C-alpha cells in the first residue's frame, strides 16, 4: 500500500459505471479507506511504478551504450563521487 504524506492539491472528476462504483465502495469499506485513497493507490501502483521502471531502463541503456562506445578506462572513484551527489 502506497502512503502519501504529501499535500493533495490537484483534483479530477471521474465517472464510473454502477458496477465498478459498487466494487470500489465494497473494497474501500473492507479496507476502511476512502474511494479517493483507493483510486490514488491504484494509479500509483500502475503508472508511478511504471514510470520509475522506464527511467531506470533508460539509465541502464545509456550506461551500457556509453561503456560499449567509450573505449577509455572507467574512473570508478569519479563515478562513486558522482553517485554520492544524487
């Protein structure tokens, strides 16, 4: 379960069919959380994690490309110090 301690300051309006709405009501009652929280968690699970994985894949791809193209020796000390900045 994703917990967000951030300020909620963006709003959207979503229409659900009766069947899906009843499912959300049932699940939110069982979990004792609001439907809004339930929807935020579902969106976070699906899209936020997906976005992070895409960013990681791009970073790995870039690293591998640079290692294959660059024939110079890797300065691990410089790499470690760079990593400490972030």
